[in-house]
């Protein structure tokens, strides 16, 4: 998101306060799965493909975001 914050097509959608939720999500994962949640919880193959596609689009075609 930060990488594309000035892109004309993405800038109107850039709400860093509302969308930067990584810290809150990590806190939730620790609560539900414990401190070693990263070793316990794995993405499904489909979820990983989705994440990979979002990363690709963000780096190469941000107007699609």
C-alpha cells in the first residue's frame, strides 16, 4: 500500500490508519494460537496463491488494486 500511495489510480483508496492492520492481526493470532502461532498456522495453497497475486498486482499493476 505504501509503495503505491501516490499512484493516480490507487491514491484515492489509500487510508493507512484504517487499512494498516498487521499489528492488530498479529495480536489476534497470538491471542488465539499462542506466541508461536507462526509455526502452528499455515496458509492453504489457495490462500497463498491469493496473497501472491495481490503482491504481484501491487508491484506491477497497482491500478487493479
